[in-house]
């Protein structure tokens, strides 16, 4: 039978996705901010319980129920509209439309159960939404395969499907964070392309209605995805001859295209009607202070930053971007594929919250059905020559390994895989364990873990005779205290010694009363080098990364001596606006050489 290889690949993809969703990390089994309905997903979803359970879309008086499940800090899914005094949902309504059948299934389950409250957030809703979105993801790969087989070899399609479902962050957003918008939009785009192909072969009014509705739904889910309409508009155009033929095609099917735009507008207008009802205004910018930098898109930060760069953490997507250059010469439907890709990338990178919550370029996932065309073309070109295959497939397998590494650690909390430094990234990428020395690289570019020699103590202070306002006195001497009121210790200055080795190590004994868990509020242990009053080099680590409740521990920070001229250094402790108490004693500075 034809196309057996891609069928087998699709089955493999489904098995991997099913294992990931049901056994590796079933989000519906989690609670709080790790549950299926949490963070942004809870914002997309909030329309459903507000309308159908609490019948309170304007005032949101059910917030106590939401807070009980703790999907995120506060009620950030909506904000108070200043003119009307009513609540307006931050996120648009499209994902709620997609979720609706599974919400009703969960609601019926909860109402029939004696174990779960029918409150919109208990386990039946978590499972039904997660499972339903997972089914959409399976359908997305199914339609993508059908689309690609129209233009590419069966074996090329098989490789691409494996690349997406195992080697890209689509695995995470289809099988773990499936309630986010990205896999839903992936499926919508795959279906949109599939129906666009059918429409151009045999245009009908029903196909025009469905295509228009899909374009409207994509915009209703994420307003910037209004560009989905470029696919049916620009399809079948690769050169000027195609453009003239397309104009004739549109003229001959003018009523069908008009119907397409009407239904696109009708679906998109759902959001306008909602805004008018709750606020009195037809248009409300619900993202408030968040916006776009159209003249200065964040291209490097979005794609390659160590914080969350799309291509840094999902490197397999380098392939379709390379393939896009080749596609400009040899591809089909060039105008639709290339124009959509470039415009979508521009919009995604122009968003000022370029880290999108620190989730490895998630905003590009919905574009993967379009990027599948240059990706598949690159695969076919690589398969034509042995030396290209020898280059392509080892890298392809390596990138699959990196995605599996990323997906595992993103949820199993082994190695930190987002919001890291360059030093940490290159030391830990592809590795499965982490030690204390590695963790210091999350904040500081230096961390030495070998033996030491030629060490000399150049400063020590047990604070027994210190007069700092932060000092806590006891029968055992003095200790620095930092807490809610005393945020900063004084600065302790050390003059540059006559002889200094390659490394400086500053250590102290810390006693943690209560651990601070929020990273940005963790106490900082800071070491700076100066030339007179000029800051030459700054170093710091977050103390609470290494210490727990009621624990005493010696913690040190390392720095390579600056290459620039310096004549003194300072040590200071800052509580970073935390209200947790930390006590510090036995400050010591040594200089040493590597063993």
C-alpha cells in the first residue's frame, strides 16, 4: 500500500504523544499553577464557567472559587474596565469556543458525581479540557500528513512528522501544555491548508464558509492570527503567471470569496459583541500596558536568547528556516508560504513580552504547518545525496535528543532549561543532573569546582565587634541580619592585596529562618570590584537557591580577578524585597590558584 512509511510514523507520533500526555506528565493530575487550567490557559477558559456556571461575565463575583484552585497569582485573567467598572477578560474568546464541547462534558461529569463540585475547576473539568485539547492535537498531525502527501514523498513526510512530534516543542504544547492556544491553532492551520487545497481544486460554498470560519476562529483565538486569511488568498501563487490565474479564479468565484470574508467577520465579531456587552465599547485593548515594538522587533532575544530562545531550545526549527531560502527557488505556493512565514515571524518577535512567559518560543508553534513546506523540501534535498544525508541526519537526531532533554527537564525539575545564563546553558545542555556549582552559574558567570592551591586569606570578619545597624548581637557574638525592614547590609570593603592569584573566593555562614522560593526575591550575595569609584566587575549569587528552612550553611561565591585595573572590592548582602529573614556570619575572602 502507498504511504505506509508516513502512516507508521504517524502511529509512532501518536504513541509518543500519548505516553507524554498520560504517563510522563498528565497535567490534569496536577494542581495550582501546574494544573491544566492554569496561568494563560485559565484566562482563555474563564469565559466558560463565567457564562455557563456563574452567569456572571460582567462582575466576576466567583473569584473566591478561582482563588481556591490557585491557577495563578490573583485574578489576573481579567481586569476592571475603568469607564464601566466591569471586569473584562484579558484574553480573547476563541480558545473558549474551541474548549466548549469538552467543558460541557466535564460539567456533566461533575454534576453527576458525588465526589467533585460542579464549579468549573475540579478534576472533571481539568481532565476533560486537557484530553479534549489533546484530541485536537492528534487531528492536527493527521491533517498535516494529508496536506504534505499532496506535494512530498511519503518518506519525507514521515521524517517531518517525527521531527515535529518528537523533536520540537510541539510535543510539549500538544501533550503537556495542551490547553494553551498553540496546538489548537496548529490544528486549525493544518485543516485550513487542507481545505484550501480542496477549494482550489473544486470550489464550493460550503468550503468557503468553513475556510472563512477557520480564519475567523484563528483571529478570535489570537487576534494577530488574522493573517491566516493570507493562506486562502495567496494560495496557488508562485509567480506572475500564477498571480494572473489567481485573479481570474477569484473573479469566477467572487460570491464564494465574499462568503468566506463574511463568515470570517461573523466569527471574529464574537469578541466585539462581548466587549460591547461588558464595557460599552466595541473595541477594548485588553492587554493594557503590553504591546508591540513594530520598529524594533526582538529578533535575537526571541530566537536565540539564553532566557528562552526559540531556536536555542528548539533547534530542529533551524531546518525549515534554512529550507525557506531553498523554497523561494523551488517551492510551491510560494506567496502564501513565504509571506505568511515572514509576516508571522515579524509579529511574533515584535511583541514586547518577547519571552512569552519563558516557554521556548511557543508563539511559533501554530505556524509549524506552514513551515512544514520548507522543512519537507529540505528533507527531500538532503535525501538526494549521501553526503547531505550524512550531514543532515546526525544533526536531526541530535536535535530530537535536545527536545526530549528540554521536555523532560521542563517538567521534572532536574536541569533548569529556561531563564539561564550562557555559561549555565553550555555546561548543562543535553545533560541530566546538576550540582551546586552548576546552579551558581544561573546568576554568576564564574563557578570553580576543582581543587585549590596557593590560597591566601585576605579578609575575615566574624562581626563580633561590628557596629552595623543590621547586626544581631547574642552571647555567641554578632551576625548580620537582613529581613523585611533591613533590606541591605552595609558594604564591606577589601583593598587589593599586594599579591593576588587568579581566583577570589568570598564565603560566609548563612542561617535561613524561612526560605524564599520566588527567584526574583531571593537574597543576593554580591561581590564587586572597583577602580576607585568605578565599578569594574560585578558578581552575585542568590543565596536561597542553596539553603532551606532553619538550615545553617557555608556558601561561597567565586570570581576570576578582573583583567582591568582595580584597587578594592566590596561585599554586600541584599534581601531583594523579600520579607524572609537571613542571618550571616564569618565572612571570609581568599585568593587562590587552580590546582
